[in-house]
């Protein structure tokens, strides 16, 4: 029997973005259980629990819209790549190769990170951290070595 991912099941886990900016982890059929200061902490905690219990993980935005979070480990890995390398801009193909996943998983992970407003997609097709698009930092250039007379 296949479980539909159109709606969360009672045993599934959700990460809910609160109007306060915090995130709450809860069982989809129960009351909020854990409050986290940021999404990264919530994803880490909820992802581990969902993997251990073999249930699905969902994200509920502050406006109440919900989204299934695909491959949590790929989501966390890509999140960490963008955290560790500020200014990183990758195409869809580069992300897919970096994570070594199929097109569907890659698209789902990128869509989730865009919906979470962590990534943006530029007109040139590259994905970057949302805040990185608003800053311009000149590229570092090496000076040409010159000969000096001694």
C-alpha cells in the first residue's frame, strides 16, 4: 500500500514556522513539542526523529501552507554547503551532481529551500542564498608578478 504525500499522516512530523520567527516541531496529530530558535536546528532535530521513526517530514509556513520536505539528508547537506560557502551560486545540474541525486530529488530539495526563503533562483538559472543576491562583493584578483630591478 502506498501512502499519499498530498496530506500529512498522523504519525508524520512537522516543522512549523511561528509568527514569532521560531520553529516548532510536533507530531502532525498532536500538540507542539519542541521549540527551536532557527530552521537549521529544527531540521536537524525533526529530521533525525523522522528517520528513526520512518515517518515523513513536513514544513508548515507561518501562513499555514504545508509542504512535504523531500530527502531530509540532501536538504541538510545542501543547506550546509550554502552556509559554509557564502556567495555560492550553482546551476540545477551542479546541485544535482554535488548531491549525487536524481532530478526529482534535486528539484524537490531546491523547491523546498526556495519556499523556505533560504535560496533564490536568479534569471541566469543559478541558485544562491537569499541574502547573497543583495550584496555585491568584488572578486579577488591576483596581481601579476612583475620584475623589479635590484
